[in-house]
C-alpha cells in the first residue's frame, strides 16, 4: 500500500510512499505503531501488505503517523 503524502511544499508535489516506508520514516517499528494505534502487529503487517481493512484501522494509523486519513483512502480507491 502506498500513501500520498503532502510534504507541505507550495507546489502540488506529492510523493507516494508505502505504508511501511512512511512508518519507518516516522521512526516507528511495527511494535511501536501497533501499540500506538491499538492494533496488533499482524494487523499492521496485513495493512502494509495491501490487504483491504476497515476504515477505522486506517484512521488509527493516519493519526499515529500524523497524516490525513484521506491520503490513505484516496490511494485505496485509485488502486
């Protein structure tokens, strides 16, 4: 799964990062993110592998990673 993230530039420049890349960029291990989100490591791993998941799970991850949940949803629709 990739997530389009706006890095705050004045242009509409967006970079698609995988969920795992973004997690690592934010300094989270699978265990850290699972604990922060209240999800299991297995659930996070399934999301990172691209499986369809409930919107509530995506919302938890987006909140922990400090990105708009809409970025995740837009990617999922485009896939």
